[in-house]
C-alpha cells in the first residue's frame, strides 16, 4: 500500500481509524486516572497536582499535539467512511435485517461520533481553553503555584444542564467504545474467534468502566460527593 492510499483507499481509512482509535482508547485510561483524583476528597490537591504534572511536562505537551491530531484524523476519517458506506448502501436491502445483521450502535457510529464531537467542543471550551489561553484561578499545593482546575470543575459542574450534557455524552461514549474497541482490533487483522471473543469481553468491561467513571465525575461534583 502506498502512503497516499492510507488516506484515500477504504482499507487505508479503516487502518487509520483503527490506529487512531487505539491511541484514543489509551488516552482515555490516562485521562480517567487523572480525573479520578477528585475522589481523594482533599480539597482538590491531588487532582491539581496531577493536572499540573500533565500540563507542565514537555513530553506530555508534545503528546497533546499528537492527541489533537489523532482526534481530528479519527473524526474526519470516520465521516469519510460513514459517507462512503452510506453511498454504497444507497440501494437498500429488500428486507432489513436490523440487529440480526449488525448491532444498532454499529450502524449508528456516525451519530454517536457526532454527539461526542459536540461534547469535545464543549469540554475544550470549559477546560482546555481556560487552562491554555484565557486563564484559571491559581492555587498553591506544597508551595508550588498551579492552576486550580478542581475549582474550575466545581464551578462548571454546579450547573445541572452541564452535568446532564456530560452524562449523555458518556452514554454515547459507552456505545461508541463498545463497537470501536473490537472493531479496531479487527481492522488490524485480529479476526480469529479465539481472540475476538475475549477482546469483545475486555472491550465491554473497558467501555463500561471508563464511561461510568467519566459520567460519575460531574455527578459527584454536582452532588458534593467530591470535595
């Protein structure tokens, strides 16, 4: 396969989707781990230290660029594949198979991805833009001055509509990951049932834990369970 085929051929696009998907799956584990520090209930010190560490390390900042590139490539290639698949299915089947042909969330990756894209824009507006450009209230932890990201989270999730939007996004994230996890491995050539079944199980557990953890964060802050 030529390098140009990676972004123009159907196989190449699926390969890019699989690789960027696995990269984003790894990122979500790290992101969830850092955010889980809010449950230390120490006034946000542990979370602020973790966020400061992630934001101050040059290696992390470089990886951040790769992360944004991965997200945008994943989104663009996802839409390209979605439109390509829809055009091929322009002449429908005589009989719709429904879930016997494929799961509803497999057929709805475009919709689920669009919901997540809108959520990402809102999430960047709430946290990434203030931390990088518009400024965040400062605090000191062990004599080190840093952004008080915990206070920003408390303010952001004090509004019920924001909490609801984040929870809905996490619901979409669960179904997106449920299909995307095993699909990424299939794209990379893992198609033997001996491996696919365990991957599906691991994917379900991963999608459930990660999505539930992210959903509980705004709920915990709104309810005062994290303080």
